[in-house]
C-alpha cells in the first residue's frame, strides 16, 4: 500500500469522526466548498514557499497541499486511483499536446448550472 493509499484510508476512517477531535471530519462536514477553499489556501501557501529560500517549508506545504487535495477528492467521492489512472493515461504524451486536446473547462460554482452548451 502506498502512502497515498494509506492517507486515503485514514481520511475514509475519519469521515464519521467527531469534528471536535478530527480536522478531516471537520473539513468533510463543511462540505465540498469548505474542502475546496482550504485546498486553495494551502495551494497558495505552497506557491509562496516554492519561491522562498526555505526548502523545508516547501516540503511541509507540499505535504499540506497533498493532504487537502486528498480530502477534496474524498468530498467528491473520487478515489486516488482515478487520479493515478489519469496520470498513467497522460504518460508519454507531450503536456502541450495533451492540454490542447482537452475540452474547454468551465467553472460552475455552488448552486450554478453549467450552461456553456445552452443556446443563447
């Protein structure tokens, strides 16, 4: 079992825990929006650490961002294996080519409809 699979199991186990004693339970109880907000916060902290002089700070922030990404995936019922499958599918292809072949992404906020395909 990889460390990511172990982390996923721990997140699953803590899903129903007391949010007063489990950060994971507290995040998941807050819903997808709270999980996404916290992931974004951690991502910004990782970016800032990435341009700073402290390598250990970047390592700590990278661990935080991976953990919070895993919680966000759990909040959306997505297993880490699905992300790994996507990475395997992309393996060996140019990132430029892969990105140019993706359908356009559209952000749909909470409570909004995705109307990018709707008639004007």
